[in-house]
């Protein structure tokens, strides 16, 4: 009954204004659409045919900050995606955003009286949408996932009991956590990011062994299978960026795989460190804990403690010696002390390589050929210096 009432309201408004009207949910999924009135654009036609707007169109609307609007506004045209201007009214009930009422206004000719009718219809629509609004299945998992990885044992226990009661706990014989979050600065709202994350992680086929939580600009995913996970998460990031339209970018970290839900918290902690490596540019956009090596523990150092004071004194002596010698040592250590391979990567003869290492020993007393402790201190210092340098870079 409610759906028929909404359709009647929308069709009546469209006929009165002789303009195409649509109602979308807060994520820009189409809920209702009126007949065309000759003002349709390629975006509207495609949305009606596919029953969903294209990611670029949804991203353009969300980037205007509509999720925070409290009054009528104009969505500007975007010729690049074939989208004409629209009047947009946020439909709210007791402050909560239920939907977006949108009316075509390509030439921005809508009169004050017409705007009044649109706003009046939005108030009527709020009551109707309130009656049919229900939480999605993914929304109900938000707190469940956060409780499963919480530090509070009682919260974890209650969450596991709830998962057992729902019959889903048995699917998680192993668990791998993934964290996806914004990297650097954004030119849009947190609501835009949240919608992009939710839509990228949703789909008609939702894997049985998957739990998703999206809160603001961060998503946590628990999976029962790590197979082809980097590729799968890379696909998710691609979908996120379709909605982002260049206003923000996200990176992801993949945690360790362990037995049962008890491993979820540990895996998420490691996923967070891997995600930090990706955000700092020390890895690709999808970083896995198992690929970080010694970088993983170094990334657990909080930003406030990442200063030059942490660097080993051996590193300071190396840096003061000669920039060419520092690069030689880095390559030599990265190749595990393999002289022929290091010389090849440096494009020098092995004799030249060992001459440089000998000169370093003479200048500083650092013996990277015969002293394992010196090797460890220098390698840790070089990697840690990378982390410090990237952490100090301004967000872009």
C-alpha cells in the first residue's frame, strides 16, 4: 500500500510540473521514478533501464554533500557523464535521511512556486518512506563485527553467541580480516565514503562466509577463505573508486589467517598495520601482513613516537658517511649479502661493490660483511627511516 502511495505522489508531482521526478535512497539507489517528460538525460535513461544509477552519477551526487543537506539544493550538471542539473530535496524523518527527491531542471528554470510544491511533496514523502524503511542485513552486521574483534572478552563472547544462534558461526573454520580505509585527504563527506564502501562491498551474490562492518570511512571484513584475496580486494577498491570520482582514494590491508573466530582480533590488528603500509606508500594499494616482513612490527610504532630518536646510531653513522655508500649498503642488505646480485642491481663490478663496503668500514667502523649485528641495525634503520619519511609527508 505504501509503495502505491509513493508512486502516486511522485507521478502526480511529475505531471503537475511536467518534469521527470525520481526518489533515491541515501546511497543513490533508485526507489521510484515517474514517466519521462522529454527532459530525461542519458544518466536517467540508464538508471531507469538498469534500475540503478551508474557509479559515476551516484558519486557525482554524493560528492555534493547531499547526505548532510537539510534543505533543497541544486545538483550541477556533469557533461562528462551525460548528467543534466537536478533539484534535490533531502527527505528526512526526525533528522534521519530516508531518501533524496530529485526533479529534472536542466535549464534551472524552476520557479519559486514549483520549488514550494517540491518541498511540500518531500514532507509528504517523508511520512510514507518512514513506514517502509527497514535496516539492511549488512547494517545489522556492523556492530556484530566490531564486537567480534573487540578487546572486551564479554563483547566477543556475546557476538560469537549471536553468530552461533544465527547459524553462521560454523562457516568460519578459518578467519582472515581485511581493513579498508581512506588514505590521505578527501574533498568530500564521510557519508560519501561510507556509501562508496557499502556499495562496493555489497552485491547480488553475498558470500556465505563473510561479515562486513562499515562505519564512516572505514570498513572491516571477516572472511572464511583467503584464496585469491588480494585480487578480490583490489576489485573492491576499483568499485570504491568508481563512486569516488577522484574525491578520495582507499587502500586495504589483509591480516593473517588463523583458526576460528578467536583469531579475528589478531588478524584485524595485522590488517591495520598492512593498511598503514599501503597508506604510507610503502606498499601497493592492497597490502598483506604476510608480505610486510620486518616492516610489520615497525609499523606498530605510533606516529607520535616515529622520530629520528628511534634510529640506531649505526644508521646515523652510515648516513653521515656518504649517500652513495648508503645506497650500496641498502642494496647489499636487501639482497641478503649476495655480492654478485647486489653488484648486478647497482650496475657495478663486484670489485667496486666490495671496495665501497671496505671504504665504509674504514670511514665509520661499520662492517656489513662480517658483523651480523651491524647488518641488523642498519637494515632496521633503513626501513624505519622510510616509515618516518613517509609518515612526515603531507596527506594528498
